[in-house]
């Protein structure tokens, strides 16, 4: 294989570990606290999860565990979008399993959750894994977005595990995948199937976090990668002084990525979807505010700038959010008829007829290309695929129109040349930062210790993350504890509560305190590329978001 020097070198990186994980696995046990409750809807959730509701938080402690050496077979699944560090979760899990008993086996189900129901798998061996340690991507076994939620799938899961003598499954995924992991754990426990299920918190979006799960893995590397690119663009903008750059950043719902990148790079303008929703800001108001900023900077002879746009923005703009949810329901309920309409003209005419008056108005006010994007295929959860909606271009077109209006009124004299970018896939498979390499390995190793201690329905948890790895605290959090009921497509469903940007949280407050200063006066900050070697503040610093959250 033609390996890059960095790839070869990263194979040799030894992840830094929390103190407890340096002990022999036969000496790692768990200490359990009080019974727990879900964040809300307790009576209903208790009924839905009779076997796994209310379990205590588990903390790893150094005490003899006689079961750690049992020979076991474990299956692992990667679920959803790629996030840097997934390979290291598997490496940590593998090393834990083999440290328990070298005869134990780890199977990787191929292509995501569907691999489990289809019994499509490989055995992960030491030699095979060595080609993936400390590297980005999910290509070790592949990922997928199939939802595991039907009884038929759960029963298939039992059959496949029995056939392969697998007694534990680790599901590495986001909030939806971990919700499904909890349902699987409950179903297996109810059937006395003898199969444990443990989840691991993954998503670059950073929206799977709470009091007990401080960060989802991949957020650190992805935001560092995007921040490097944004910083480079800022420097280019400041050198050429001729372009406004509109940069859309991934993050399906929450704006954590946009917020972290704004704190890292100090752009002229950054939209935070949660603020737009809270203040019920309309699309026109957002456009007017950006146009106003372009005018002010032009008055200073600065006809350039950088605007960050969160991927999920469109759903948070009140009139657009209402439109999208009507479209989602319409396309799900009347899919058969809708699929008979062959031309965009027929589709949009039918859509307009079936939408409410307000949504039909919002739909008609959008350019044709955005209308088409809003009608594209939904994801397996029935959601519009926001990464395919070109919000950054929509904003550019609308700002341009506003500026020509202002020009004709004699209120704007500048030039508005623009470039647009979308940073998403560029960051999902980067070589994991040292932070993500360490964190992911620790999550995987912890997942094994939870299995070795007989737990099911837990998420692997590693906390105290703003401190050096040796001070991290490892354990398990019962998944039901993070759940509430939410209406999804008209039905009340148990789900892990998604963490959105909190407007009274430290990261947003830090951004809000500075953004006016960064807007008109050029104040760009250049984070540069992720560093793997060098002083701690250069190669081991966590995200600004994490640091600020821990200062509270
Ligand atoms: P997960 O929630 O599965 O981690 O995926 C997040 C994400 O990267 C979003 O930021 C983005 O909207 C989406 O995946 C893109 O999905 P796809 O990979 O299917 O294009």
C-alpha cells in the first residue's frame, strides 16, 4: 500500500488513557450510584422500558472483576454519518476484549445496522485493525443509516447473535442510533436473550451531549478541520480584498459546529440557527442584517468578508420550518400519488395546492432551485436532507438583490463579488486529532469494561474532558436517563434529547459578546491545521466550546 508518511506515523500513536483504563481489565469493576430517572415523561418511559429504566450511573473503579476474562464474542456496528475517531473506538473495544481473553472475538457488522439483520460481518483481527488505528473514516467496516426499530429486525438480531455466539453488541452512533440501541437492549432484556447492548456517542454535529456525555466524538476534529479552512479563506479575503465568502457548515440541526468555528476564526457574521428560532427572525430580516453589514464595510472600503451559515438554518427560520414540516408530512402521506408526477411543474403545482396558505406563500417566494432541493428524497427518518439545500447560495442571491435596491436608492456604493462554500464532508473523515484519538479509544475500551461488568442499555461515557486524559473519568450512563418523548411524524416516540445551542450557555455568550467587534472591523483569527506533534496548547487543546462549558 502506498501510505502517506503521516498515516504510517499515526499507526504508532499510543492514545493517552484515563488512569483507570491503565489497570489490568481483571481489576476494573463498576461502582453504581442511585437509581436514575429520565429527563421527563417518567411514567410513560418507565412503562416503555420495564427492564432497563432507572438503572444507576456506573463509574469504573479499581476492584477485582472475575468475569473480565470470560471468553466472549462481541459485535460492533457503525451507524450514521462518518465522524473522525470511529476506528479508534473499535481499536479500544478490540484491545479491551483481547486483554480480557485473547480467545474472545470482535465481529464488525458491515455497512451499518443493516449488517446485523443481514448477518453481514467480518471478524476484526489484530492485523486488520492495525491498518486503521488513529485514522479517520469508517471504512474499516462501513456505516449506514438503516433504522433498527421493528420487532422483526430485533428478532433477526437475536437469531444472528445466537448463530454467531455473540453476547454483546456495541452501537456507535448519534442520538437516533443510541435511542434504537436502548430499544434493542430493552427488547433483548425482555426476551431474556442474553445479549447486552452498549452505545457510544458519535456525531460531528456535537448535538449528542448532556450533563453526563460531555461531547460526541468527531466534533473536535471536524471543527478544527473547518476552522483551518475558514481561517485560510479569511486570510485570502483579507489579501485580495475583493470577495464576500458565504460558508455553509455541516450540522443537521444544531449550530454547535458553526458556533465553535466562529469562536475559532472570528468571522464578520455567523448565523446561529437556535437564535434565529428563539427570536423568530425571518429570512428577510437575516438578509437585511447581512446587507447592512456589507454596506458598513463598503463604507470603510472593505468590500470583502466572511459569513458562516449553519447547515440546518432553513428549518429554524419560522416560515421555512413550518413549510418543511408540512412538506415532510405531505411527501410521506401521499408518496404514492406524488411519485406519479413526473415534471417539476406538476410537482410544485400539486404541492402548492396542498400546502397551507402561509406555507404555499413561503414556498412560492423561493427560487426554483431551492424549491427543487426542498422536494428531494427524504432520509430514512423522513427528514429533508439539509446538506443538499444550498442555503448559502439562497442568502447570496437575496443579499445581492437587497444591495442593488440600496444602490438604486443611493445608500450603497460598494461592490459585492461573492464566493460560496460548503464544508461538511471535508471534515468527517480527517485523521482524528489527538483529542479524538484518545477520547475514542477510551470510549471503546470503556464499552468493553461495561460489557465485562454485565451491563446493558448503557452509553459509554468518558468525562472531565477539558483536563488531561489521565484525569478523565470513565463509566456508563443508562440511556433511558437521557430520554424524553417527542412527536415524530405525528407519533409520540421515546428519543434521546438532542442538545441544541443554548443561548444562555457560555459558548454562545462568549460569541455574542464579541460578534459586533468582529463584524465591521476585520478581526480574523487563523487557527491553522490540526497538529499532532508539539506543545500541548498546539496539539492537545480541546475545543473552545468544551473549555467554556467547563469554566461555568
Ligand atoms: P450523524 O448525525 O449521523 O452523525 O450525521 C451528521 C451529518 O454529518 C450531518 O451533519 C449531515 O447533515 C448529514 O450527516 C449528512 O448525511 P449524509 O452522510 O447521509 O449525506
